[in-house]
C-alpha cells in the first residue's frame, strides 16, 4: 500500500460566492459564515450560520497507475457530502464524523488532469449540540494499492496473555479478486530487534498466533510500542505491505475492580473536550491537538 497526504492545492467556493479561493486542508468553512442571534443552532453552534460548499482539486493521474486501485480516504467531512470525479458521482457520506473511502472509478483518466470535487451541505441546522464546523475539516489521503491488498484497517492485533512469553494473535483481512492463495508474513519488532515472526496462508483472511519473549508491556505510565509489519506475497511477489504500531496489554472491566490494564487497577484521568480548537474552528491541526494534550 502507498498512501500520500492529499491536502494541498484545493479550491473552495461558498454557495453565495461567485469565485473560489485556494485553501490547504484541513479547512473549516463555517468560520467564513456570518453569525446571528437568530441562528437555528443558537449558542450550541456559537450562533454561526450554515451553508453549502464546493471543494475542488485538479490532479494529474500518471500512466503507471494502470492495474492499480486508487482511492481517496476522508477522515471527516461535515456534514452531508458527495464526491465527484470528472463529473461522475463516486461516493460520499451522510455523517460528519465518519472516516470513509471512495474508490476512483472508470472516470479516472490516466496520463491527464482529473477534476475532483467534494460537494458539502451543512444547511440543515440545528444538527449538533456543539460547534461542528463545516467542510473538509480533517485530512484527506490518496491511497494506491495492488488488486491483491490488505483491506483498509484490515489488521487485527490481540494480546492474549502478558506472561513471559506473551501470546498474541494477528488476523489480516485481504481483498483478493482472483481468489488466489497467498502467503501472509508477519514480523514484530521492538526498537530495531525482531521479537517474533511467522507466516500463514489464506485467500480473503489469514490468522497467526505468535509468542513474544521478555515482553515490554504497554501501560499509561510506560507506553512501550512494537512495530507489526504484515506483507502479502502471491507467487513470491510482494503485493502489499502495512506496518501498525501495537502495545502488548490486556484490558479487563468489571463492577468490582473497575478498569484493569495488565491486571493492575487503573483510574481514567481526562476531561470532556470537544473536537474544535477555539478560534481555529473545527479544523484538525496536528500541532493544535498536541498542544491540548
């Protein structure tokens, strides 16, 4: 899998404007809107008004994408939206907080400029009890994969035991249009040292159990992480590869002991914080989120 940020060189146009303006995503279009004491959402939305917006971007699709599957992953668009490629509707979402993926269809023209449009409708207010923002307020990603590939969020990792050795299970969900038996190779690494590795086989999914000696456990006080890399081979040819970071920990919850992480009682500490960043609006900027943390 190859995935690229797709946040630069966008244009956005409000329904009430004749011209579009350049923006870099994430972008909160509601910050453009006027405010009124009679706004339908009242103080919940800080008296902002809603609207409709057209985001557009021109993208050159190289010829080497032949036989590849190309899609866009949207982390969040508020509120109702449709995605168009060269005028053809290729998907969308009706929830402003749902990550979704749209695959480029036959409307994609290789070796040429393609026009991507995202039509956003946030007129139907009130639709939230807090400030929601509008538009493409979270990042967008371009995803390119082989026909045989690991599904998006297709790696399941479970810690079965935190003894020494620790026991873990991995399940991999795959897209496999030709129903070909493939090898799934998994390697777990901690700070450059291989902790465990193994191979399994499957067509649409594959499962594997591994032992990890001398495990370094994850907890809130010591959040040790491992890198779990999964590779798919068909006829000894690498078709896809993904790496996820994982922590070795067990979680138990019951009425007598509350929350236990690795068998230790653990108190949750935190606050009820909504997703906006004050005067920055709902746009999700990495630096702003780390500042809040």
